[in-house]
C-alpha cells in the first residue's frame, strides 16, 4: 500500500530545500470527503496531502496550466514543478514530453500506485448510497473499497464502485516517475475493450440511434475540452480567436472567416465537435476518463476515444503515453504497416 506519510515527507523536503516551486497533489475536499487538486507552495502544508480512491483528477492538466502561466510571466520561476501522478496521469505526462510541450527537467514526478484497485466513480457511489453523503472513502484489503457513512463502515467490491476506466486499466502504476510509492502490481483486465465491442455488436441503425441520443444531450459547455490535458492548443478549431468578429468587421472579412463548427448545440454540430475532438486525440488519449467524469449530461465521450485507442493498438500496436522517447502515432510510419484501412 502507498504510505502517504512518505509522499508528504518527500514533498516537504523538496519544498524546504527549494528544489521545486510547488507540489501539485490531492488534499481533503470540503464536500463528503472527496479529494481536490491543490498546489502546495509552503513546506508545512505538505502534511495535507492525501491518497485515496477519491483522487480522481488527472493532475497532468495542472502541469499544462502552469506551463501556460509561466509563459505569461516576464521572469518566471525556472524551478521544476512536483506532481503526484498515478498511472494514467504519468502516461499523460509522457505524451506532453513526446510532443515537446514540456521538458523532463521541468517536472518532478511523485508516482503513486493504484495497486490492485483504482479511483471510484462518484455517480456509482451516490447511487449505491441512495443519496447519502460518504464521510470517508479509502482503500481496503484485496482491492476492496471502504466507505464510511454516518459512522457505519461499508465494504464494496471494486466492480461496483470503481470508475469504468479503472476497471479496464492496464497501467495501474506510473510508467514514468522520480519517486515511487506503493507496489507495482500488474493488473490485466479481462476485457479492456468490452464496451467498444458491445457497441460494435449493434446493428448500424441501433448504433446510429445510440449516438444520436448521446449527442442530442450535449450542451456544448466544453467541460470535456477544459479538463483534458491533451487539449492544450492556444487556439481551438471550435472557437478560433484569431478570426474574432468585431463591430467593425466588414462583410467581406466575415465571408472569409473560417468557421468549421457552429456554437449552437444542434445535433449535427455536436457530432462534428465530438468527432473532430476524438480524431485530434487519436494516439494521444491515455484513457484517464476525465472528459466523461466532468460531463454534466453523462455522455459516453470516453467510448469514442476508447474505440480509436483500440484501432491504434490493432493496426499499429501503439499505446499512447507508454514511452516518451518513441515517436507519436501520427508522426511516423513503418513500411510493414497494414494498409487494409485505405480504400
């Protein structure tokens, strides 16, 4: 098991010695015991760090945000940023390294193992507790999850409460780290693409109906884009800022303005938005599941990315984020690549 006291001690040491400008980790939240991300910059606050099944956020996002903030400063602090990373977080870091968005010396990685478990799905917990507030959620024995409700200790099987991404995860410990805590227990899920295969078994008409029902619920709030560490573009195709329309913009300029997607949440536009985003994440998505977690409508966004993940594996034997030194999926080719997908 991960000894959080060891993580706290190392975080405190790094801050006291001025080795890092901050530590991004998890601290107790104020609502029902759910952990929240936090940037710690004072050594004494390292004691607040926690590691439990509610540490759901992908902290690689905060590396991206910090990098953007650094770029705005005239004299930025050049010291690295320390980050707690679980398996999927570390793979996201690897993709950022692959794409040269960050350099390895810019981060100190405190790797924590999910061991034989993972993080929980808040919707599943809420359903099982019938709306009751959990006071504490922690790792139990043999991968079980312990939930304390009104001083009553309840034990749940991981299949009941873990996030779907964790049930299908094949990398339940960090693939890149500077310090490692816990055990490297290799977990092989019985069917990592079961949901994709189930959907593929439907008839074409049933699949169309499924996706129309999903996309019709999209509000176009862009929460999925905001929470994704891979969506770091300064300008998005959805709302380009370099072609802003102002009161003084002429009709001719408006006519020339590139506009790929309407902002109104029409079914056709929602399809285009999610498909474009999925294609942009091909070979880059690490299946952290954050997009689906934050979606207020519970749309199966992850399923789209999971399909492309499987195709990358099937066609090119490629898994995103496992090797920061390897070329990215779309930046290389092999003469032995199967070309059966080219018509």
